[in-house]
C-alpha cells in the first residue's frame, strides 16, 4: 500500500556507463537523510541474471553480499556506506528476478488464465517491489537507480514503470539524469551535444528529466549550464556540476554547493525536517581525509585485476574503501599497489618486493589461477613479519601456507584446487557437495551474516572489544576440522569460531610471533562504514603504521 505523499526519485544514466550514477544516488540519499527524511535506496540491474552471484568480477566488479546472503551489485555497498544502514533483499532487483517471479506466478495460475505480457504485468511487478521496499523501511523518499544507459534495450521496462508512476503521482516523482560531458583532446572544449541527445532519447520514452547532473573532468561553466538548460527544457539552476574529484565522499558536499536539496524539496513541495547541520559529522570525516599526514604503502596481492590492458580495482571496491576509512581515522592516507599474483608464478615480479610495503592484503577469490603466487607472498610476509590481512581465500591460503612451511605438510592444499594430497586442509562444506555434483552453482555458498565467538586475549578479540560478532560470508570451503588440533599445536590460533566450534572464522598468529598476521573466513569489508570503520581493518592499519615507523 503506497503511503500518502511518498516520494520517488529515479536516477538514470546518459551518454555512457560508469560515470557515477551509484555515487550520485548515494550522495542524494545522504543529503536528504541529513535533512531529516527517511530514505530507502533501490538498485535496478537490467540484466537477466537472477542475482550477481555468478558474474565475473573482472567484467562486472565486486559482488556485494547483504546480511540476508543476497549477492548484489557493488552499488548496494555504496548505499550502505553512505547511509550507514543495512539494506534488504527488496532494495535490489534484476530483470531476471522480475521475469522469474512473473513466470512462476503464471505457472501457479496467479494471473487466472490471462495472457501475461511485459506491459502491464512486468511493469506492475516492478512497481509492486518498489512500493514494498518503501513500506518496509517506512521511508519518506525512495531513490531508485536504474542501471545501464538511456538507449539500452534492457532497461526500457523499468523506465516505463517509472513513467507510469509519474503519470499516477505527478507531484511525487522526479527524474535525475547523470550524464557525461566529454572534453575531446583535439578540441579542448566541453561538449554538451551527447547530453542533449541522451535527453532526447529519454523524451522519446515519455520521460523528461527534472535535474541533470553533468559529470566531467572539469567543473561546468555557466555558459554550458545555460546551453543544457535551453536545449533540454529545464531551469538553468537544475543543471548540477559534478567534476572529477579526489574522493567520492566529497560528492554530497559538492552537490549542495549547487543547492540540489533545495531543488528537490521545492519540486516536491516539502520542507526540511531538520534545521541542524546533520552533515557536520560527514564533513568531519571528509576533513580527516584531507588532513591526513602519513601515507601507508599497502600491497594488494590478488587475481581479479586484469581486464585486457587495464586494471579493474572495482573487483575489490569494498576492501579499498574499508582500508581508507580506517586510515583516515588514524590520520593516514593509503597508497594501494595492485599486484597480480600470476606475475610471482611467472617470475615477472619478485616476491621480495613486498619488503618495501607497510602491509599486505590478500582479498577474496575463487579458482586455481595465481594461487601459488599468493602462497609465495603469504610465506614472505609471515617470515619477514610484515603486517598481513587475509580475507576469505586470503585466510584459507594462509592456512595452506602455514601447513606446508611450518608443519611440513608439503602436499597441503585446498580441495577447491586439488584433493590428491594427503593433507586437504581446506575442504568443501558437506552440504554443498551434492549441489556441485549436479552443477548447481547459483547461491550454493555460505552466504550472509553468521555469528562468531572470539578467543579471549586474541588480536581479534582486542580489536572488536566484544566476545561475539556477526559478519557476512561468501564461500563454499572451510578449514578441515580433521587438522585443526595439529595446526593449532603448531602455533596458528583460530581465534574466531562458530558458536558450535566447528567452523573456523578467524586465524591469527600471536603478537609474540608476528606483529599482525590475521585472516578472516568472512568479509569484514562489507560492514565497514565511513563514520564507523571496521575494527579489524583499523587494527591492521595500526600495525602498518607501527611497521612504517
């Protein structure tokens, strides 16, 4: 049931993808939140995948996992970080989800024998989900980011659903277009024509943007604001300049320079609910980044970096942001160096270069490629006492490396790669084996939030400051319980375990042995927030700062 006067803001993209719709949407949400409104963000992905779980990270970027275990687009991570809130399944949708639901409903005679069609049945299901999310959050404003770019065939039905809402509730729906203004090197002039064409294409769908956010390498001058306003039939004040900046966390403050909140409130005929400057804490965080004195050099050794001739750091965007948050609150900035572990295997790089870094992170991953290179890196940082943080696969491979080089089990490995040796120290969870035998790979992992009990006196326990935590997971393999006793006798401490003691959640070396050597089976980066950095990343950053000194 739609709440009376509930508002909807739709964010769409023009000209090209990847110019920051997610950050723009997150920033608008943050600004409205600071005005006292309850906001719920929703991400629409037009692809036919049911969720993001099986998507290649080098093509699509990071898979972000919610508390429920739903595998989603990385923009959901941006929403959670900017708004400091945990999102739910109804805040995310794909074309695959919508079609799957409608088809299953038709098979169950849910449409009472009617001819089921894209319009109205698909669009009605889309709107139903938008309203359901708003009802759950009891929000004042829903901000819905429609993925893709204007002109894409895939997102037309979502734009049509939004158009229908605009027709039904004309005073309660706004459209924001995020468009790119290129500056061709041979011309040296910012061009507005691609944005004009994108608006014309959107108009052909029956939709007129109310606000245009002009992305580009440079700030938008008044002349071009006037040109866009005249050509696209909007007031000149409704053209927002969004130049490239050093930090995405400056974006809400930049938008407010162009008074975007006033534009939105005026269009909706509503007043702010908060007279206080509730962005004050956010500004403090942004200033901490600007004032940071130390620079930490941290190596990220992984395998999802190469996409053609380019590096796709988006595969680990939550890790990047988590390190930044903890660094800023410790008055430091972080310089990350991406190291493809395959280069250690090929001899293209020497693992001894890790001695030049203040700390090393091995993030999550799947599969065989690059694993031996990662093991070389872990061995080097363990023996040379360089702070180490292993995440998911990074913890599993730390257990493999320790088993090989400390316990002397030279054939130790993970079942994900080989089961031939006599020491399979990382094995698949029993309940997943049958699913994999049937080649059912979708959502077969341990997904979402699970509790962990922390060992008294451990690095993890001291970092968290509590005895029990809940963290998000995304994996199929676990430390093999057959070897836990022997591994712990050899000095590796499993400082975090499931409540029944059978699942190893955290592995670490005591401080008397290593300044910071810790791996987590879960993904702590998913719960790191700008104003509340994750305690394990903060402990790692503190160790890196000590190592630097």
